C-alpha cells in the first residue's frame, strides 16, 4: 500500500493543455473514484499515474518516491482496463501468472499466489480454462486476478466494467468492493458512472475539463455539492 500525491500536475498534447494544474492526495489504502464526463481527462490522469503518459509539468509521488521518471514496470502499480487484454492461447492460470513469470518469481510461489488470488475472486474451478470459454464477468475477474497476484502498491482501474451488461456490472461492483476490503490496496478507479463511484469509493474526485471541481466523501458531495456542475453530475435531490 502507498499514498499517492500529485503536485501541480499538467498535461498537454501538442499545444493543447488537457490537465490544468491538478493537485491531489490519495491516502494509504483508500479507494478513490475519479469521475467526470467523457473527454475531461480521467484516462490521461490515470495514465500519468501508471507511467504510460509523460507528465508535462508537476510531480507525482507514490509512497516516498517521485515517480515522474520511472517506467510503468518500476512503479509497482497494476492497471485494470475495460478491455480485458487476456492472452487467448493461455489458460487462466497462465494468464494470471504471466507477470510473475516475467519477473522471475519461482514457480512454486507463482502457483501459491495464483491459488490465493483465485480463492479471493472465485476462480478456483476455472484455472485450466482458456479465456474464450469464460463469461464476460469471469474474464474481468481474471484480469483483476492478474493484477492482484503481483501484490502491487496501487491499483489503477479505467472504467473496468463499462463493457458489461447492467446486471453483471452491479455484481462486479460488489466483487471489487469485497476485494478492496480484503487487500486494502490504494486504488484509483475511473468511471463515468456516478452510482458506481458512490457505492465503491471512500472519496470521489469530480473532474471537469481538466480541473478538479470537488473532492469529498460520496455523501458530502451529494449533500453539499460545491457548484452546479457537481450537483448535476452527482445527482443531488431535486
Ligand atoms: P476521459 O478519459 O475523461 O474520457 P481522456 O483523458 O481520454 O478523457 O482525454 C482528455 C482529453 O485529452 C480529450 O480532449 C482527448 O481528446 C485528449 N487526448 C487524450 N489522449 C490524447 C492523445 N494521445 N493525443 C491528443 N489528445 C489526446
Ligand atoms: Mg477515458
């Protein structure tokens, strides 16, 4: 687990600035949801945390380290996307242990970690299957399992449930919450779904046009939105 700190972070693509001077602290073990309309910069912010996008200005710290110049692999984070990106020719076990194999973890330890994550995510009976023989929800659980086995300091989620149907989304939401309660890994969860953010997050960050409109606990945002944008987005009582 680690706290995350963004200090005056900016991002430009060419001459267009899309993240304007964002400062934010994520606490150790916290589940933080990042919400806002399409195009407001959620993925860009998350990709900068992951090291997939360079920071134009400012500083990002994870734990005690400034990570601006560290590659994704050096950051000890795990990212879960909406496209599951599982390897089709590998079994569930092989998919889950892939990153451990790359990092040279001994075989016995790989199996131990995969078994533990599989128990946590209800995948024990699916370890020998190929992704083609899994449902959408099962695939998403394997993608999470692949992140969990690495025992990262930070989980980053980018709209991981947006490809699933409504019923499955509700079920997976509960699973993500249960998982976080077990592992307590600091998590940043991007979604454009307010309800998902309200049910999952310790705190919510509302992003709009590359700036933070408000940060707070779900009920506080709901009851005391800082402005009309937050009120409209979080859905205050009429
Ligand atoms: P969100 O995830 O909230 O929908 P994004 O972070 O994907 O928003 O995008 C924020 C803004 O940055 C958008 O205007 C988008 O067009 C722009 N953008 C994102 N990635 C790139 C890129 N690689 N090159 C140019 N513009 C980009
Ligand atoms: Mg996005």
